[in-house]
C-alpha cells in the first residue's frame, strides 16, 4: 500500500528574522505600518458601507458632526498587569496573584491615529475588542469630548482563492490501549494530522499514547482498513509545546563546565546538564520514526527551546540529530503558513488566542479565531501584551489572503467550525487540544 | 575642546531673521548641555558626559539638513526615531507615500561622501543620540 503525496509549498519567509537588524528601535514603527496598511483597506471598504459620510482624522473632529474615523484601538484596562505595580506604595486594586482574565467593567476603548486619540463610547463593546485592532467607526463627537459610536466597520475576511469544495475533519482519539477515529472516508481525500502539546518530559506525558499515535499514522497498527486511512495521511504538523523542560532548571545559573577552581560562576551539575536535554532526545527518537514514513512540520511553542518573541523562529536542526537527517523533516516558524496542493493553511501554537482570552471575552476559542480573521491580523495584541519583534517596515502578522484551514494549537479541547465569509470565503477553524491532557490529535482533509 | 575659549563655544553667525531666532534658541540649549551642573562654565564640559562625543552645536546646519528635518517631522511618513533617514525614505516609498525624491539623492550623496563635518546633513534622524 502506498502513501499518497501532496505538493507542499512553505510560506514562512515572512516570519524569518534572519535578515532583520535591530537598531534599538521601539514598537511605534510596527503600529504605524499596521495602521497604514489597514487604513488603506478600510478606506476602500467605507464607500460600500456608508457612502455619504466624510472620513476625517481624529484631530479634524467637529462636535456634533456625523463622520467616520479610522484608527488603532487601545483598550484601557484597570487590571492589566503593569511592571510599575511592583513599585507602587499602595497595593489597592490590583491583587498580586494575577487573575486569568484581566477584564473589568470599567474598561474603555480609545481610538488613536497619527494626529491624536479620542475616547470611544456607545455601541462598541470593550469586551469584544483588544488593543491593536484597526477599525473604522461611525459616530459623532460629544460635548464631553468623547466620540459616541453608532456603528463599527471591521476589515472582514480577506479575499480567498476558491477551492472546489469544503473540508472534512474529524478527531483521532488515542486512549491508552485503543485508537478510535470516527470518519467518513472518501477515496480521493488526502489528510493532514495536527497534534500539539506533546510535552515530552513532563509528568503528564504518556509515551504509550504517543507511540500509539505514531504507529497509527505510520500504518503499523490495525487491519487493512486502518492502514488505508493511514495511507491517505500526507503530512503531520506538530503545533508547539513538544517538550517540557522542568522549571527547576531555569534558576539563572550559568551552564559552564568547570575547568578550574578559579571560576566563580555557579554551574549546573553535570548530571543535571544531561537531564535538561533528555526530553528533546526522547522527542527526537520518536520523531525519527515518524519522519521515516511521511513529512513532518515541527513548530515551536511557548514551552519549547525557541525564542520568546513572536514570530518564533524554527527550532534548530542540532536539537533533532536523528530526525533532521531525513529530508521529510521541516522545522517551521510559529506562526506557520503553508500550501498543500493549493489549499492554504495558517496556524499558530496558541499564544495569539490565549492572549486574546486574557484580554477579551467570547463564547469559545473559535470565536477568538474568527475575530482574528475578521480583523485580518493573527495577533493584534502583539506587541502590547504579547511579545513580538520590533519590525520597522512591515507587520508580518497581517493576513492578506484568507486561509482555507486555520489551526490553533495547545487549546483545552477539540473544537471546529466552518466559517463563511461575505464573499463566499470558506475557512475551517480548528482548535487542537493538548495531546498530553486529552490524547486527541486532529485529522483534517481538504477535498482535492 | 574644553580648552577653547568662550567665543568658540557660543559661536554665532549673523543670519537673516528666522535663522537668527533659531540660532539664539540653539544657544539656549547649548547653555544647558554643558554637563551635570546647569549653568556651569565652559570648562566644565567633561567629555564623559557628552553623548557620542560630538558637540551639540547645530546653529550652523545647512538648508539641506533643514529639509531633512522637515522630512523627519512629517507625520505622514511615520515615526522617525529608531530608523535611519534612508530606511525611512525607502519605507515611505514602498508604502506608496511619494516622499520627495531629491531627499533620497541627498542622503545617498552624503553617505558616499565619506568626510563628515558638522555642516553636512546627517544620515540619522534629528533625535538620534539625544533621546
């Protein structure tokens, strides 16, 4: 039985930091490019939305006059942690133990462009928005100096190159001794398996579960039907948090081999040094089984040994001494963008959605993902509350063309929905649960 | 530099009306840049306290530098701190904002000219080293 193949194009060049040179710049540039790009888009959409109203800058507002302004939102949040809290004499409103969600009924939105800023009031709910989103608002300035909003225009889903049909998706549930996949298999379908939160090296990691998953994907399990399913899998995407290194190793000690007793640096004892590398070695061994059989994309996550700022750069090949010898192994950035037989995939390891969860409210994680698509920006809270590189001339998180499949890793549970846009865009939104907690990987098809 | 006389320190050129006003305001700023103690005499300008070791004397800057400063301050092209003027020009051009083309030539000529005295326009924005 032969495994199916698919044409793969990696689109991660926009996330590479290799060519960037840090000159000490701050984040004003990335906000400027974001505003400029989104404002051009919104200006093109305003005539279809409210054609008779003038578009003005914040400084050009006149009291009582109905108009439209375009700018970046800033949400003023009482409970947002600030580094200055540590130094304030009175520890009143802000508790030292940080809550999971920093929302407060007193939060309000401010719209800002190059000329100035104005507080927004009216029909724009602060709970649904975060700092960094660029929108157009229709309303008028009040005598109090606020801008009373009547209506809001978001950029909406970007244009999409159409595909003949929509995608099928189902979860693969891996329990300790069994695998169950509920699926309706079409003969010509090709499938991509998403898994995240493997957390090799943590207490929650169960090697048997991971081994079962690998055996299932590589076709070593089950009868002919099972193998048939497995032969339709063309790619595996590992969406972050593949290793877990115990926090007790991160206590600021220098890892320097002691060559002479004159060295005053403390060192990590040699038994601990090999202990740190163990989870990565174990992951490498298991990955090698996988890459021997089909292409694998490895994305870094918040707990992986990669840089902290988004976009996270691909994990280094030296970490995967076994798997990187195969040309089927690709180390990818986070966020990750690729095309498989002209089906466009975009996804992250979860940091963008988790940050939205801290600063805004929605009925489920999929709604956050939907909002990021409607705002045409993968991570609007970057750089405000999510670390990101201070680009000077571009904002790589802007979404120019609508993906067909949008995946978010390291979530609590498996969720999926088909989102339909105003211009017949179809996007499959997927939340990939943490494998160490749930034992669930996700298999998605794209009818080709 | 600390040994030069008062005349050198407070060098002024008699120019036309507006230029004179700006040069006198430059003189005010020079008065306060002389080190940690405000109002210190000319000899107190210790080298260690001057950023980048260059004098802040800019009352002699040229017409070209003035044009570049106007370019720096123009909000349309975005923030100026943290990028070189040429990078900012290229960025503005790539965004379709049509920055004045002669400024790019000016910056490229200055870059290739090599020798840089206080009179030639700077490649960095006007706040560089001061903020």
